[in-house]
């Protein structure tokens, strides 16, 4: 194993610090914004602008990398991220924050695509599974670790912004100093959303709704907790517990979906997530431990949905279309994460912070209803006909690019001409 990982050690080290910074920055912005008195709409637009920048970056970043090369592009993207987080700490202005957040999303897409393509270049068929699993684990640990750094600083001054900038600067060093040869141009694919919907209507609708729910909670969850009176330490714990609960729930949920109709599992998990969200919205528990426990149940159900929806889409797709299908679903997820915070903020303002979970509950109930409806329209596949389930934490899918689909071990089966030729999205 060490022989397989040694060539990508520097890249994985940069990945860890990159996602540490992402986790920290993603939490301090809504917390500081809430303290500054920014409206829920403005705080929601922070998530919308980031997601929009990220989606645009998935389209444009490959051209930048082709022009200047992987190393210089990686350094440039990370330097811009560092500059934006430091500028955000210096300029406390809502409009500037929204603009800077979009730049951060764009650059995050660029850095992620470079890392994923670089790892894919170094991976062999024998080591691909190990590298892919480790990459997912590092992104998960990085984001959660970054969130747990919040208590070491003071949210009311620039200390956490400076720490975040330092972390991003450290992320530049390993990949820049590495002697590893730069990879070939980024491998991307042409996406065909109508064909993707025809292949799996449940996955398309489900992924869009999952993006809306996860985008709303991912952006405004910390705002909700702040408005509900939680201290920064407990807010960091709440957000991290949600992610960990989802990561733990994925394996049993995935195994169950391998044995029965995945649409039933999607419907059941979505119903559980909706129930937990409605319970939080209706009962509004004042005890912090009861609240976190209820949100942990929500996180376990909601964050297990994405990989099951992806697996369901791959059940009906040809092996050579794996990358195209995964890339299309990532695009739909990105669109959902743009919509979620945009509608979540106004609803929180109009009704109250706890009603954030009404947005997630409606999204999950729509998944439940549509999955059950479609289960009557097309017969379920047998166990032997199904694609293998592969876990992917929601925090990773939220930061994934089409290049991550190329890195996935299942993509080794693909001989798609678009991938081989490096065609654009």
C-alpha cells in the first residue's frame, strides 16, 4: 500500500489542508455574518454565490489548466482563495462577501479538479480503489477538522480568518514542492441531462432535491444554530455530528439498497429525514443535546441519500457511461445547492430560524413521493443486475467535480470516447 500512496502523498497532504480551510471558512462566514446582523437572505446568498461559482468553475477551470499547466493553476487558485478569505476578514461588507464567496467557489472547483485529475493520473487499476477511498476520507476529515477549529479563535475578530489563510498557504506547499510529474490535460465529458433523466428519473429528481436540502442546511445550518442561541463550540459540534452521522449511516443503507429496490430505500430515508426535520421545526427543542440528537438523525438519513441515488442511476446505465452519468448528477446536485440557500434564507426570515427544516422536509417528502410513484412504473432490478454501491459522504459530493467521477474505481470500466479525447463539458 505504501508503494501505491507514496507518489501521491504530497497531493493528499495539500488536499487535507485545502479542505481544512474549506471547512473552517464555510463555518466562520455564516457565524460572523450572523453576529454582524446580516439578514438570512444575505447569508443564504453566500451559499448561493459559492455554489454558482463552483458550478461555473467546473466548466471554465479546465481551460485555464490547459493554458498554464497544473502546478501554476493550482498555486493561482489557492492564492486567490487565500486572498479572498483574508479580504473577507478585513472588509466586513455583505455585498463584498457575496462576490468574494463566488470567487472562492470558482477557485475551489479548480483546485479540486486539479487534485482529482492528478490523483487519477497516478492511480493504477490496482491502487485506484485505495487512492479514491483515502481521498474521500481526507476530504471528510479536512472539512470536519476545519469546522472544529472554530473554538480556538474569536468569531468577532479577524483571528479565524487569518488562521484560515495560513491553512490555505500551507496547502500550496506540498503540491508545489513535489517532484511528481504534472498529469495530462483534464479529462472531462459531455453531459446529456435529457438522456440522464430518461435513464433514471428518480435519480435526476432525487439528486436535485438532495442538492436543495443539503445546500439549504449546509449554508444556513450554522445560521439556524446561531439564531437558536447555540455557542460557537456547540455549533461546530452540531455541524460535524451531522456529517459524521451521515458517513456512518451510508454503509448499512447502501447494503440494504443492494438487497432491495433502491427506490424504497431512497423513499424511506427521505421520509426519515423529513420526519426529523419537521420534528425540529415543530418542537423547537431548547435543550442543546436533544436538538443535536435530532439533527444527528436528520444528518444520518439525509446524507446517506446521494450515493444511493447515484448507484440507482448506474444500475440502468452502461458501464462505459459511468463517468457521463456521475458528471451529470454532480451538475444537478450543484444546481440544487444554488436553489436551496436562495429559498431557505427568506423562509427563515418570514417564519423563524427553525423553519429552515421546512425547506429540507419538503425536498425530502418530494423524493419520497416521486420514488414511490416511479417504483410502480418500472420493475426493480435483481440483485445480480445492480451496480456495486459505493459510499460518498455528502460533504464530499458537495465539493466533487466531474474529475472525481473519472477517479472513481468504477470509471476504469469506461472506454467512453469523450473521456479519451478530453472533450469539454
